[in-house]
């Protein structure tokens, strides 16, 4: 019997309400507990200014690389359940407003997907220093389909406001 096929996926984690570091740790553990899924690496935590709605606390962000046998849609559903378990209520939130935990499927192998409720690569990955900085920590040579290398995307923007936390 052959082992099920697994693929790498990169997930952005963040939040700015409550104990975000703890929420991210719990989210990493929940991701590792998904069927056929292992957390292979994760970045340090980074603080960044709010994006979209500016009148809110700074965000704490990280990126993790997992290996999973789950299809992209099932992975997304599991990620949304992890958010709900952390107290997030998307239906009650303001877009780009404060949140306890945000999980974004950034990349799913080298796939380009456009499914209901899911676009991969994440459509704004190239605009977000708070994603590119921790992603570059994991793999600066990673190629974002249709966009280019992470290092080149990061070099094309000012990400100086994204600072590593100790």
C-alpha cells in the first residue's frame, strides 16, 4: 500500500485581539492535529501595523509551512474551524478589522486555484509585508505562481514597519 500523496502548503497566521501569541501556538497545534498533516516549520512572530482599517491595535503575524494530504478546500474548511474555536466570528467582523485569529491559505503546493471562497495563491500576498517577511524567513526562494520569488516581491516593497518579536 502506498502512502497518501501530500503537498506543501503555506498558511499565514495573525491576530490583534487577546493573547495572539497563544492563539497562534494553539492554531499551530490544531493544524498539526489535522488528518495527514504535519507542521514542518514556522516563522518567528512579527508585529505589524494594521492594514485596511487603521484605527485598531497592531497585528502579530507568522507563517507556517505544513505538509498535508487534505485537498485545498478541506484544508480551508479546517482552518475556518480552527478560527471559530479561537473565538473568531467572521460574520460579525468588519472587513480588515480586529480579530482574535486569522488563518489564510497563502500557497497550496505550486497550484493556482480559484474555487468558491478560495483563491490560491492568496490574491494580495504580493502587497503584504506582514506575509512576505515571515514567508521569506522560511523560504526566500519560494516562487509564488504568477508573481515571482518571495525575495523579489519583498524587495519591491517597504516592509520596514514589520518587526520581529523576541
